[in-house]
């Protein structure tokens, strides 16, 4: 019976990780993407100006209540929505799960509402 339970849990876990998942614990949220890389552990309801460090790359982020996203103070036009980074360049907007890329073009509809 234990072997069946362990097998069922292993299958459920591998299925969940292959699809990606998000877990909330108190005011924090984190996830594992379909690529198996750990995502954010950022507060889900921060105060304006609240500073946090991104757990994946150590970058300091500051929450901007007017935009409802985190700003990257060292990099103008770089933002984090709790799931991925967004940046604006001369060709439009791009997004990435990690600050060091890979960066992909994104449509305005895919941006957090107040960045559009």
C-alpha cells in the first residue's frame, strides 16, 4: 500500500512540476516553472516603497504602488510583477523569468495593466 501511495505522489508531483505551479504561504508566493527553475518568493501584497531581494538573482526590487509592480532601481524601465521581469527597449516590451534572460518580445496585452 505504501508503494502505491508513494508512486501516486511521485506522479502527481512530476505532473505538477511539468506544468508549473504556484504556492502561496502567508504573504509570499513562489513557483516552479515548467523548466524546473524556482520562481519568485516575493510578498504578494507589499507596501509602497517596500524593498525586497529577488530570491533567484539577489536583485533589489522596490514596490511601486502606482504601477502595481516592483521596479528595479538600478535599471530604468525594468519591472517585476511577482512572476517575471519586464523591460522596455526601443523595439517595445520584452519579458523574462530571469534578469539575465533569455528575453522574449511581449505584447502590451501581456503586460501588467498599469505598464500598458
